[in-house]
C-alpha cells in the first residue's frame, strides 16, 4: 500500500477514477486514525494518549492501493478538494426512481 501526502493522493485518485470508467470499481474508506503502528498494550499505564486526531483515507482499484493520513488542521482544505473530485468523477450512479403508490383510505 502506497502512503501519499494529500495532494498526491488526490492526483492518484483521479487517475484511478479515469481507469475505472472502462471497467472495475473503486473502494474508498475513511476512518479515524490515532497514529499507532503497534498493537495496543495490555497494561493501561503504558498506553499513550494521542495528541492530535487524524483521519486515514484509503482507496483501492483492482490490485492498486493508496492511502493518506490527514491531520485535524488540514481536514477542511482536504475535504473541499476531495468533495469536488468526487462530484466530477462519480458518474456511474443510477438515479433513484420513486414509485408513488396510492393507499386505500377507509
């Protein structure tokens, strides 16, 4: 899995969206990340409290995986760029057809 900074992640993600237009799908995940690379210790006295909240964002297309970590101070800037990329790239969604049914009144 390739670890990228925010701007490089968005550039690579746009390439993945271009590749997926012909075939395949992209899986996107976003979750809270506390910066740990080792398992949680069983002894609560040794446990360290994270100083800053972070967000881990991953994308996968076929066998290509990329990820980035966004710090709390950069979240707003990243979310705006991420949202605009998603709005322009996601074109394969189907419109929802609502069926109107009349219910009998007694």
